[in-house]
C-alpha cells in the first residue's frame, strides 16, 4: 500500500512531462511529498470524504469519526484536520439537520 504514494507522484510528474509543463519547485516538492506516509490514515481519510459528501446527518457523523481516526493514526496528517473542519462547517450550516436535532454533535453544540 505504501507504493500508492510513489505511484501518485510518478504519475503526476509523467503527466507534467507529457504536457511539456515544467513544475515550479514548490509544486514539485508537494507532488513528491505525500500528505501522509501512513496508508491506514489515508484510507480513513478517503472513507471519511466519501461519507462526508453523502450530505446526510449519518454521513457527517461517520465522516467526523473517520477524520478523527485519520488524525489519531497520523497526527501530522493536516488533511484529516481540514476534513474535520469542513465536515463540522457543512453539518452546522445545513439547517435541516441542526433544526431537527440531527446534527452529529447531538444538537447540544448547535443550539
């Protein structure tokens, strides 16, 4: 599973080369550096994104748990924290979940 990050980097660099695009140094560094080297944390993150974009109360709750699991697994995995912030904003801004007390927080934080 660790090879997936290497493959992603290789593909991005080959696409840039095929398009005859020169990647700027900061962009190239981001392409070469994976957000996490832990495939389990990445898997938690990907599943959380899937659940998040279902845009249901249950999906939001599952996404929160998934992003938190990714962050616990790799505390330096910034995208897990970004996802967590995004899902809370989406859940709290989606009035139909908050009004019905179906927010992932149970409604206590939202009131």
